[in-house]
């Protein structure tokens, strides 16, 4: 990566010329063509809902018109619907550093989290403590506590900086989100995983804000379990099914609480007694949402031959540029940086606080710059490195500066759009 590609690699002010040079030198620039993006939109919310990859709409149409409409029930076999959860999981596996038979696509992140916390506690029956962090995404806390209640285990939700030292011989499983949804803070996955294993505990990582934006290298670091969603950086569409990862060494002894018929060893034997399937398939529950599953499968083609290390470098370049421009252009305008400035400690989003966060974001959206807000005062911007350009970052900050300097409640474009709608 050349010096001017990363705006943090040089001294002095950031200029438009340098930003344009960064895009010109971007080895991933052509990946943008793999997505269908509105011409007048700067989309900085791919960490919440990824953009539409080209080819997905056509694949879903084929699935509806030909596979469903013409093939009917025969398509469970003829069109490969039945094995799709494992097949799509195998496509996700290299994106998170797992083996193809360690990942399956099924249910939602919430349900997969519940299943795997229960499974982890069952593998450590002599231990009755679960560690997680305060300020995690609410469903993570809810589901972790729900699973712990079933096993009569204690949940300790700690400040993020206190989790590492709290991992001891009483902990059964550590449940952490790799990148925090509010702040963009990234945990040190190798260090946390190694500490858990040194203490005899298991570790479960939530990769919702990681998968598709950076390497996770689960296998290299010996991660036990992981979950993640399909609709953020993986671009699988709204409500896309989630994925779950179980390391091979745990699969034979895996016991999950939601024993639906699709995880039966012989589901079409229709037996009254449950016998779990071999391997990762025992994480399945009921009939999968086939159309959503096929949309996700098609979307994953956007990652074909993509270098994940290069993806991470671009992510850091984009977020670093945004942070530097916030400092350079918006100083004294009431913004507070919440995302860590140290590259290894942040994901692919930047969060900034401002007392007028909500009206500022509405004004930005009216101008075609789409981010989102998290209460009470957080403006959140996601930088999907496959389709966001450095020039998009420059323009987004220019709009942000214009809105705040002119008075957010008086932004002419916002009020013009509001009058029309």
C-alpha cells in the first residue's frame, strides 16, 4: 500500500487531491462495480444493511419463477434447496477463517447465540459463570442471560476493559462481540481467546460487525464458537439468515437446546425420538427460509477472489480518513470521537457524538448521505470497503460541515426534501 493511500501515513492537511490519489491507487476500486448503488447516494450504513450485490435480484427471480413456480416441491432436491444451509456456510467459512464443515447458515444471530451459549455451558458442566460485556448489543445480553438461566449459571457483564482480567477458572464461557455496535471498538480476539483457553474456558465471538469487512482468522486462533449475521457486510439482504461456527473438536459433543427436525440424523424418517445429525448440521432447527438463503448465497459471490487483508487495509484507510477529516474540518463544532483512533482497536465504522445527532443525521440523509443514529446522541457511519470510496468520505464530511455551520435546523436541502415528502 503506497503512502498516499492511507491518509494517516503522511503529515499535513488532507486535500482533495490526496483523496483522489488514494482512490486512483486503490487495488479494490473495481469491486464497487459488483454492487448496485444509487448514483446520488453516499451509503455509509453498510454496517447495518449492506448494499445490493449485482446478480442477487436475478437469482431470487429465478428461484421464485423457475425453482418455486415451475419446479415446485421438486426443487428441494433438483435445485439444491435442502443442502443449502451447509453449502452457504461453506462459502462464508473462508471469510472468517474457518473450515467449510465448521459453518452453517441457519436462523438468526439471536437464536444461534442462545444455542451456542447453552452448548458451551453443557461442555463445561462444573463451571457456572458466563462473562460478557456491558454495552453489548441488547439481544446478545438478553439471549446470554436467557441461556444462562436454563443452566442455572451466573452472568457477569463487565466494562470492556475489565473482561480480560476477569477470566478465571470459574468461567465456563466468554461471550463477546468482536466490534461494538455503538462505538466501533474492536476487541483483541487472539488475546481474549488465548486467555480464555489458558483458564480452561470456552469463547464465543459475535462477528456481526466483522465478517465481510476484515479477516477474523478463527481457526488460526483456536476459536471455539462464533455467530454472525448475513445482512451487514456480507450484503445478504434485509433479514438474511445468520451463520454459526463450531470448531470441529466440539462438534461430536455438541448439545443444543432447540432440537428441531432439520437437525435430526434422519429428518425424513419422521421418528418420535430425536437423534442428532452428525457435525455442524445439528445446529439446524426448522425449515430454512429458502429465498433469503439463496439471496445470501448469490451475494457472497461479490467476495470471489477478494484479498481480506487488502479489504482490512482499505477499511482502515477509509475510517482513518474520516476521523482525520472530522478533526480537520469539524473542530469546535461540538463533535466528540467515540471510536478508538488506534487502528487495531477499531472495526469498519466510526461513531461520533453530538447533542443534535438526530436532526444532523436527518439533514445528511436528505442530502443523500446515509448513516444512522444510536440513542442518545451517536452518529454512526459504516465504511464497507468493497464499495465505499475515499471521495465518498470527503464529500460526506463536507456535507456534515455545511449542515452544522449553517445551523442544522435551517439546512435548506433538508427542509426542501421534507416539504416534498
